[in-house]
C-alpha cells in the first residue's frame, strides 16, 4: 500500500513525511509538490491507501487540488492539512469523504495521533464554536484525574505500544494493562487506542513521544 503526501513547502513536506513514516511504518510514502503531481504518469502504482494534502490557504486552489488528487489517486483514506481555516474548504473536504482536517501547525504528536485515528476508522475535524464536543474530544473540565499509573500507561499507549509491550515495560500483567486501558478509554470518552491517543494529545495530557518538531514554513 502507498501513502501519498502533497505539500508545496519542501521543509514542511520532509517533516510531515517523517511523521507519516513513523505512523504508517512499512508503507511506501510518495512525497511530492502539487506541481509534481501534474507530471506523474497515469501508471503510478496503486492502490493508494492514504492521501495527505497540504493546502496553501487560497480556497479555490485548495479545493481544486483536493479534487484533482482524489480523482487521480483514488485513495481509501484522505486527510487535509490547512494553513488557514476555511469553512468552504472544510465543507468540500467533508463532501469528498476526507476523514481528517487539521492545521499544519499541529505538533508532530498531534499529527501522528490524528493519522492513527483516521487509520482506525475515526475522523478529526475542528470543532465549530457553540456545538457540543464530539466523542473524540472529551471536555477537560469533566475529565477525571489520572492516577500516576494511568498517566504512565497513557503515555505508552500514545507511543503505539501494544498491551504486551506495556506490561513488560511497566512490570504488570497484560490483563492489568487492559484493565487500565479500559478505564482510560472511559475517562477520555474514546473507543480504542487510536482515539485515546488523539484525545490525550489534543488535551495536552502526554509529553512528546520522540518525534521531531515541525519546521516553520519558509517565508517567501
């Protein structure tokens, strides 16, 4: 399976690619600019499992790029990274079946968590003001306090560790790890490890997990 990343800024493209490589692991990742996409041969190997499109901030151009990319690659999953939040672009993403719409300024941890969530069948979009929080964004005021052990296990869950790996590292049984994980899912209002990781990163409940910082976009 192939992951395709389309981003105009070279440095940012490298940083996003690095995050994708960590999360997608064995996938082949094709990282290109919008201009390079126009010159790709129609014989590009398929299927494309995930498409990640970096928007430039001009709504008309961003929608056109997204439409062309989806038509050309036919991805199973798609995500869009925006530099400017635009309701029209976000609506176009929703209509096109894009599962994730998040800012380019997201930390590497947040981006990795969002990619994992989308891989697991979830969605991540900005929450419009005045609307109730979705399942994947538990209110901080209602979040029960985590114990030291739960915080430790949450950190490892966000890193993508398996229950067995967590048990071995912490020195407890797999059954006990699963019990802690179920409690964490309940506290975070998450259905699985990917959702729990996404919510935890968004709420700032975990520290960095070893991914490099995202470089700033070069000024023109």
